[in-house]
């Protein structure tokens, strides 16, 4: 009998491998109406479809290991995370994927978005600078402006490295200090997102390629910054204590025009709530996420996406004492203010 059992076993066909059941993943574009989709992703279905069309070629054929996840669903997952900044488990539950898979997708898709930085974040060329000067002047009556510059702190978790305390900013929480320059249409024309929270805004600018370009007179125009920057012949700051009429008019035009970048930061952080919540990655990956949101911000502005409602900003601006400016810089400002009072 043992022999017959052995013989019969050999005659049996080999067992079929178990069929792997694919998970039924949800598709938020189909699962939600326009209003509920906007509430969860902070952009419309039309804008989400445009982003999918932009990124899908970069992700096609690059499926997550294991059960394949379509590029379009990967993009919707990253849009959900950037819009809300929730834990990966909550993002995965909405789209029917696991927590670890969401983590992989966030870093992979954000890196793909960052590759588009040169296409969507560009400092104006000579022709564009001439247009910017007109647009900025029409907005705030400050002549010669081609950009407004400021720093913005994005909260991150405490790094597990020896230099962790260097990420603690003057407001006593851990952050990446992001330098941004805005256009008249509140888009990024330059962004630097690699500095620790304790780094001073002026130091970031002084060590940037943009500063080198202005020093070499490669740009025909000026930047407007707050008192956290040093007054130079190409970066103009406000008077802390304006007394004379020309100084008061100068400050009025300066504050109105430079307000564009503060408004841009508010729009940017309200559309991508992950920038308000604490980014729970290592600093290098936090920087990638920050750049990715800036690229998407510019893309959406160029697509005509309406700005989200501005919510209360918990990251209130903390005044910085005016830096010690050299005499040449102060002389430039005084001469400029004297000319400004004669401009109609």
C-alpha cells in the first residue's frame, strides 16, 4: 500500500500555485464628488488630473514592489499627504494601501517632482525682469523691484543626530529655514530649503548663488527684504524709525510690495498643510518634500488654480532687530527714498 500511495502521488499533477489576490484599491477621483475631493485634497479634480498628466510619464513602469500601484494612484497618495500632512496610515486608509507603501511612495514621488524644479522655479531673465518691475510698481508703487525675499520656517521633528539643537529656531521649535523669492503673481522664482532652523535669514542669502549673481551684477533690479537682511545696493530693507516724509513714503511702498511674499507663503502653506504640521522625516527628506510643494505651487498657479482660503497663521512673524548695515548700503537707501518721493 505504501508503494501504491507513493506511485499515485507521483501520478498526481503538481499543485497549482495559489493565486495572489489583488487588493481592491479605491480611486479617489471616482469615489468622491467634486466638493468632497476638494475638501480632502485641497485642489479640484481637474487640477489633480493635470498633475497626474505632468508626473505620470516619470512614474510609468516604476511600480511599487509587490502588488502594483498605478502611477495615477501614487500621485493621488502624495497629493493627499501634502494636502493634509496626516500620518501615513491615515493616508493609506483613504487610498487602500499600507502604511509602509505610503512612505515609499511619498519619497519616490516627491523626488520625481523635484526633478521638475528647473522647469517651474526660474529666476526671471532680462525681459521678464522688465515686466516684473512694472507689475511690482503697479501693485505697491515701489520702482525697480524684480523680487521679494524672506525666510519661512517649516516645522520638523527633532533630528536624531548630534547637530539636532542647530535645527531649533528662535521660536524654540525645530525647523528648516526656507528662503524664498516671489514674483508679482506670488510664484517662487527662487527657493533654498537646506538650512537649519537656527540659521539667520541674512546668512542664508549671503551664502546663496542668488547673492553671488547680484554681486556680479547679473540682474538689473532690486530685491525687497525685511530688517533681517543687510541693506545693500541690490537688497532694500525698511527704515525701523522713519521720520522724514520720504522715509515714510518709502516704508509705505516697501511694506505694501513686500507683503506679496508673506501672502505667497500663506497660500503655499494653506494649500499644503504638511508644511504647517511637523514633517516626520530626516532633514534631508524634509527638504525634498518642501521643494516638491514649491514646484506644485508654481504649477498650480500657472494652471490658474484658485488660491485656498487663508487660515490663521500659527507661525506668526517674530521681528528681527535691524542688522548693522554698512554706510554705503544706508546711503543707497537714503538716495533711493529721496527719489521715490518725487515719483508720481
